[in-house]
C-alpha cells in the first residue's frame, strides 16, 4: 500500500534525521558551538563502517562499538584542541558562536579534503541485510528497519540519560543558563566539552546507520549538516524532544512529497516546512521564548 510505504519510509528517514540532529542539539544548545563540520564527522563514520565491513567483514552494528567511541574521542580532542582557546577568549556566548562558525568552517574543508584524498569523489555503498520483507502490504529492506530501531533506541537512551542522571541534569543546566550553573558548582567548561563529545558520538552512530542503506561520498557532509541544523532550529535549540519530533516530521514530509508529487521538490518542501514552523513558532516547536 502506498500510504504504508510513505509512512514507513518517512519514519525511517526521519529517525535518521532525529538521531543526527540530537547530536548537533547537544553541541550547539549546550556548548554553544555551531559546528559546520558536523556532517563531515558523519561521513567519516560512514567510511569507517564501509572499511570495517569490506576489508574486515565486520558487521556495521558490531563496528559501531568501535566507531561510536572513536567519534566521542575525536570530538573531545577537537573541542579541547581547536575550540577551547575560543571558549577562553570569548567574552559572550554570541561571540563564541561566531568564532566557532569560522573555526569549524575551516575544519570542514580539512576533513573533507582528507576524505577526498583517501576515497576520491565516487559514491560508495555496501550490501548488508538488504533482504526485503513485507509489512502491512509494504515491502521494505531489513537493514532500514534495523537502522530505524537503533536510531530510536539510541535517541531514547540519550534522552533518558539527560533526564534521569546527575550528569544529564548538569548538561541541561548549562544549556539553560551557564552562569547560574557555575554558581552551583557545575564545571561549565567540562560539561560543555562532554556535551560536544556526546554529540560527536551520536553523529558517528548516525553515520554508521546511514551507511547501511544509502550511498555516500566525501562531499555529502554539508547536506547532512544543513538537514541537522534545520531540525535543531525547528525543534527548538537545545531541546532533544523537539529534535526527535522535528526529525520525524521532516522525514515524513520529504517522503510524502517525493512519492506523491516530485522527488525534485523535496528540498523545497523542507524549506517550506522550516519557514512555516518559524513563522508560527519563532523559537521552534518546543523552544522557549527568551525573557
């Protein structure tokens, strides 16, 4: 059935958007780092999964146990080595945001250039559990369902950790008001670095899952950064639940337009949805108006 195809395809695509956007929500909403190289981390993780599968016959789900910690460590090192000097010298969070845009814009080209040197400009993919199954009259590949299940599972684990643990409470406190957080003995710099690294880990996980059913190349990182940023703003900066809802909504809208109207209009539909949300809710679906 066509409607089931649209719903399943939209939920799977939206689940990927939500998972990736939740990582950027942590980096931007907590650390106040607008990471324009975010999508390059995702593509790097996708290439890592490709190499592990094709060269070492390692399942991407097992490979995630290596790639996800690697994404965390790499993001932590980027924060400490490249961004911490900017944090120390920035007089306001707005100044830090501007400086981080410039720094990560340069990092984008560094990571992308390395990817081009190693893999060239051609597209890559690999076949992993691309077995068709039928659900409610709709045929879908097993790898897409697995990717969606893992995306939802990781999102729920992250959301629960931020809502139910002391560290999660500290991260949310820094996101709301870093000055007030420092007054109750929260190490704002350490928490911001942790949030940035967690965001990188979520991005790396998204890269592994995306590589299971999509073709990709070294130049695709910018597109993922753009989609993640749209989802973050639509959901409300710093709001994980908002990122989850906005990601699913965007995936459903894009799939609906691609299947019923014209695939070439999906980008237009994305920005129409984005602008509509901002006109109705300028702070995002779950954002709070500033006082």
